[in-house]
C-alpha cells in the first residue's frame, strides 16, 4: 500500500507529503526512500525529538491532527499510519475533515488502522505496565466516515493478524476528488 501511495503521489507531480502522527519517524524515513518530499507531524514533542535524531535530514514538527498548521490544499499526499489507534471512532470525522482541507484536489491519503470494533484497554504490553486504550475500527465504517469528509475510496486491504498482533490490520487509500 505504501508503494502504491508513493506511485500515485509521484504520478500526480509530487509535492509535499505529510506523515501525520509520525511518532519516531520510522515511516517518514521510508517514505523519503520512496522518493517522496515528506515531513512529519506528531503531537508528542518527545517523539518529534526522536524523529529528528533518527532522520536528521527530514523536517519534523509538533502539531495536532485535528488542527494542522498547514495551508488549505497544500499537501500532495498524507499518510496516517496507525496514528488514530488512541482515538475513539466518534472523533475520526474531525481528523478526516482536517485531512481533506490540507490535501490538494485529486491527491491521496493513506490510512492504516487496527480492525475490529470498540477499544481494548491494555494494562501490560511489550514487557511494560501501561494504562492505554487502543481503538479498533470496522473498515466499512472508516470508509464511510472518509466518504462523508469528502474522500473517494481508491483501494482497501484488510490483512489477517501476524502472530505477534492481536487483530487484523486495515489499510484504506482514498483521494480528494479533483474540483
């Protein structure tokens, strides 16, 4: 899905791509290796600091996906790679409208998420004690919410969980229609 996304962005002429909710920048670096003009935004200043160390040649900023400090129609693409795992389903429309605002007409958004319904509370994972809720979403509902925000579905993939995962994984590639 990442390769298809990169091909679509480059075929459309390229331009800035936002890795929204970039975390430590691992995916941002991969998108850069695919030839994209990518930068990362994350809510956590600590994650942005790590990303700047991991990918010193790339730009990273602190910001929130519900109020991006970006001009209207300024992105040629956006990736939201598991960045909504702590977001309740009812808050997704706020993000999706913001993503549609910053994407140029005809350009693409790729979203990855955990498939399921509701949330799971974790008190321990990855060898650590936690107090964390993980949201899981039905792909049909995510596609519907993206459509309501103004996107058109291009591709959908649901893959079964790997042995170390608890749930299937969903991927939706959508585009903002050209005006």
